[in-house]
């Protein structure tokens, strides 16, 4: 059997702190710290962070994209649902539990749901 191509964490955080998911600076620091301190993966460029989707309450909020040397980190913040939808994909193995704990703490999630997928 060959080595997997990579691993992907699909993390949904619910009942998050309303201010935390609306704070551009806090989201930016989260992405940078996630890559630098938790994943220990080199960021390629600065995070792209935009707030949009205001025409529909379901889609209003920030989205963040950070390329990393081994793939990407993508997050969507739903203001209507006070939720965070985070995808971490990497060709280098990482600890999904550590990512979950960190993200849950930063956004003060009341509960979370996750899947960890091996990509072949």
C-alpha cells in the first residue's frame, strides 16, 4: 500500500462567540497561529480574508484562505448561525485533535463536529 497523498480535517464549530467570528483581526491571528504554532507548516503569502455574502443572511460573514507549503487552510464564518466551517488539508500528517481544541478555544465553540479523512 502506498503512502496517502494527504489528510483533511473538516471541522464545524457551533454556538461560537458572536464577536469572535465577526472580528477580522482575531480571525487573521487565528489563521496565522494555526499554521505557525499548531500545524507547524509554512504559510505561503498572507491570508486572504474577506467579508461578503451580505445579500443573504445564510452567507454573510468572513471567509479566509491560507495557502500552506503542503496545501491549504480554508474557513467560512456564518454570522447567522454563529458557526465556523474549517477545512485543513495537508500532504503532511497533522493532529486533528489539536486543531479542534485550538479552534474551539479561539472561537469559544459550544459544540463541534468533525471528520478526518485520508486522501489517497
